[in-house]
C-alpha cells in the first residue's frame, strides 16, 4: 500500500500540489491524468523520493519516505521501478548494460547473472536482439521499451511510469499499454501511471484520477469534456 | 582517466613549449650581465617546477575538465539520468563523482611532470641556440640549485588543484536545475570558480610552504 498524505508543493508563487491525498492498493494500476505542466511528474517524483514536498508525507506499507539531506531510501528503491519520460538511458552504455545497471550497481548481482536477467527483461518487452545497440541508435518507442525493461529487471513490487506512451505511434502505444496491464494481471505489480493520453489511461487503469488545481479528483470514467475543462 | 588525462596531453605539451621558450627568454633578459649565466638555468627550473607548470597545467585542465564535467553531469541531471541512478539504489554522487575526482587527482600530477620536462627541455634548447647560455651551463644551473621540495611542492599543488577542479565540475554539474541554459551557466561557473580557487590555493601553498 502506498499512501500520499496531504502533499503540497509550490515552485515560486505557483502552487503545483495543494494537499494531495492518494492511496494505491497492492496490485492496483492507478492512472493520474492531466495535461502537460499540471504537476503529474512532480507528484510522481515526490512519491519516489526524488523531490521533497513542502508539506505532507508519503508512506510505503506504513514506512515514511525520508527526504532529508542524507536520506537513505535504498530499501524502497530495491522494490521500485521508475520509467522516466525521456527514458533516462545512459548514452555511453549499450542497451544491455543500461538494463543490467540496476542489478550490478544497485542490488549487487554478479555481472554474469545480471546480463542473463537483463537479456530476459529485454526479451520480455520485445527488445531481444537489440542488446548491443546504444541509446542514440534507438527510436523513441524503442527507448521507452528499454526504459521499461530497466525498470522491471530487478522485479520491483511497484512500478511508476511517467508518460509511458508520450510521442509513440499507435502500434507502439498499444504494445506499452499491454505490457503495463499484463504486469498487473500476470505478476500482480502495483503500478502508477501519469499520462495525458486518455486512450492509454482507459486501457490500463483500475482507477483514474485527474490532477486539477493541485488536487486529485477521482473519475469513474474519463470523459473528454472533463479533460478539456482542465485547460480552460 | 583517458579523457581528462591523456586527452589533455597535446594542449599541455603545446603550452609547455611556449612556457619554456618565454621563461628562458625572460629569465635571460632579467639576469644576463647581472649574475653568472647558470642562473638562467636555475631561474627557469625553479620557476617552472614551483609555479608555472602546476598553475598553467591546472588552468588548462580546468578549462577542459571542469567545463566538461559540469556540462556532462548537468545534462545528466536535465535528462533525469541522475534520478534514474537514485531509484536504482545507486548513490549518484559516488557513482558519478568519485571516478572523475580520482581521474583528475591522479592525472594532474602526471601532466605537471610532462609540462615540466617539456618546458625545461625547450628552455635548454633555446638558451643554447639563441641566448648564449650553453647546454652544460644551463644544466648546471638546474641541477646545482635543485631542491626536492620545489619538485614535490609542485606535485602537491597538482594534487590539490586536481581535487579543486573535479570538485567544482561535479558540484556545479549536480547543481543544475531546469534546462540546457542552466547547463551553460553551470559550465561557466565551474571554470571561473576553479580558476579563482587555483589562484587562491596557489598563494596559500606559497605562503605556508615556500615562505622564507
């Protein structure tokens, strides 16, 4: 269970999050919708301990995240996979080394074993055979798939996705959505997806929330009118 | 190590050639007719060992490495690669900074020695060829007045400067928040701050260890 309790964040005079409350149950896929720049990524980063909130707290199974200067959230990070918006792959490493990195440097798996597991993770997202490529040689969709493989390689309990379908063609978008839904259905992972893609949200979500004026609003079903109203 | 050490060799050697040429000409101009000719060798040797080689090399390396480190790490901040390391349970400071600091701290003394050898060698050649100071006299001036403390003091400064440059490159790179414009600013700050700190520490070392 992930609990977000009255989290607030402002940048200068702009209030981005204003007392956000959220609970994500185990094995649930929650999608947070909202147009670009509304604060979805900020919320995701606060939930991952990458950004400190001005107020409020985030707990994982009752244990609070530490945002201090010498914060050590390694116990959380060994159970968290995070797919960044642009992939955040390391340019100087091959696809295989990128995917093996969390195992080798994070949880200290032997390199030979890490490579085998990384190959399996790549095959799982349909990127088998592309291990020797470098990030600069990948398309946007391939980058996203490699980033997903890297997020999943350590078998995390929770997976966060930041705009996983942004900029993808329809075929690649369907593939990513199937992957997200499959992880919940087959492996029981807890997933949190932030996106502005309505169709993707509908296809993967157990629950959809909309970020509006710094707060989360639950929606039973997403209607384009709701989404459009945000911009006005 | 290769990028920050070996990569700096051509420009360090080029600078060393001109440091050697200019120092020989200036020392000869100041001392000829006032003191024996071998003082030209002494002057060049001690100037290069204590001051010119460590400071010039540090400036060159600061221009290359502090800027490239700040730009590289800043770009990694902007593209969320640093955040990616954090959520992999990897300490990004240790993973990204320690190798860079080690590379500079180890390579700068080597570069300083290269600059010393090239600068003194070039000074010897021009002194013998154009300044009426024979190679034997020049060598005598260097070896007769050689003090190990000068040499090791220069190397000690190189270690310190290496640390300063790498720390600034990493600090300003990690400080980047926002976009590519901020990366440019961080790059400039890393070089300027490194240069100022090199001068400051150079004075401090001179005052503490070479103050008669």
